[in-house]
C-alpha cells in the first residue's frame, strides 16, 4: 500500500485555465503563425512557458514548491515507484531489439531502411549530457505546472478517474502532437501523482521516458519502427 501525502494546494481551476488559455490562444499561434521561424525553438519555448508559470506562482505566493508536490515526504517509496516503472520502459528497448533480431523480423521489408534512419539522425544528435540536462528541466517544468498545479485542481473538483484521464489528455494536447505514447506518459504521471501526492514518481518516470526516446532515436531504430504506432 502506498503512503500518500495529502494534497496541500487550495487553488481552483480558474488559475490553471487562465495560464492554459494564454498558452493555447497566444503563445502557440504566435510561435507558429506570426513567427514561423520560431518553430525550431518549440521544444524550448513551451516548457519554458510552464516553468515561468510555476515561478510566477511561487513568487506571488499563489503556490509553493511543497504545495505543488515538490517535497521529500516518502521520497524513497516515490522514487522507487517512478524508477521501477521508467526502468522497465528503458529496459524493454534493448529487449525488443534482441527479439527482432532473434526472430528474424529484422530481415523483413518492414525494417528495411531502419539503420539508414539512425545514420541520418546521428548527424543531429547532441551529447547525452546536454540531452539529460534538457530532459530534467523539461520534466520539472511540465510536471510542476501540468501535474502539480493543473491536475491537483482537477482532482479536487472531479472524480479521480476522470481527473487522471483529463490530466493525460491535456498533457498530450499542450504538445500539439497527438501521440499515443505522449498520452500514456501523461496518464501514468497523473496516476503516480494521485497515488503518492508527490511529483517525485512522475518526474522520475518522465525522465526515463525521455531516455527511452533518445535510445530509440539514436541506437535502436528497429525498435522505433516496431513501436511507431506510439509516436
């Protein structure tokens, strides 16, 4: 049985809805319509907005790190939960790659050109340390706002199952990339937050998802082809 920390926030949905309205109605159109050249910076701009929103909440005392879920209560349990779930995901990538080769599937037409994708993508890949730094910052910003701030308000207003589903749905919508994998990430992070009352497990899980994605893009192109329906 999980040791759960009670949610400490007192805000309603009006605040999160306002930030999301600015995001959907102002920031995204501006980046893609008024300044199309800024699209290449989208992976940085959008998490930066959520990170800025969290800092505004902290500085104006509308929220605190602890009330959002950035606390260390039962941190060992929560870290283990996130790492186990994320570690299972990361570990399955080389397992799938081995199965593809062991069963002879890698020789079929489905996987033809997979290595070509790897060689093309490797020209643009950055160092793993730089990638990890950005993955951690993105995870902190997105989990802080979308889970700690927005989802917490949903949980207080709606039944848990509906709140978790809406949390996963909004997570995929803010990325403007309707991927099943992104929706599942949001769903799992929302579930972990509800179970623990902490952002430790969601953070660990999202960082692991970023690592798995990096592995698929730069080392396991055949698995990327196999799991293409998630992306």
